[in-house]
């Protein structure tokens, strides 16, 4: 996010400030999406080492070692954290978009909407 306390550039205008903020959010979301896909792919690759059940239960870990189960737990945890971060930044951009589409291009309003939209998911480990 841009620094709220930075001096406003009257030459840039509110449209450019709004565009710049959304572009920054978009780049961050792309990065976090890539990290989420990587975590998901690592979990899926691990699961493919084990037989698949014919039921909705998925993978059969009945013969997995304790070490493999710890590895799997780590992969699940990493994927859950990546999902949480991606969702938080997605909510940030949704708040920004809603503000802009509502006609308010002030950077302060956009940043406030981002904070409000992501407040439900915010944790200390996901702050930039």
C-alpha cells in the first residue's frame, strides 16, 4: 500500500493515485497467487505418492509413516497460510475497487476501504 502520510502529488491527480494503488495490489495478489499455487502443488504431489480411495475421503494415508504425516501436516499448514494471505489481499483489492467504483478516488478513502475489507482476516503474520 502507498504511504498515506506521503505528500500528495497534485500533478498526478486522484485518478493516477487510485490506479497506482490498484496496480500495486494487483501485483501483490499475483505474487501471493503464485505462492498459493506452489503450496497447493507441493501438497498434491505429496498426496499422489499414496493410493487414492474410491470414496470422497481422497488419499489413503493408512500406511504413511509418522514422519510422512508430519511432512503432510507441514504442507497443509503452508497451503492454509498461503490461502489466508491470498484471501486477505483479495479483500484489500475488493475494498479499493468498491471505493473507486463508488466515485471516491481519494487515496485515503481507498486505503481505509482496504483496511476495512481485510480486517476480518488480518493477523500479525500477514502484514506486509
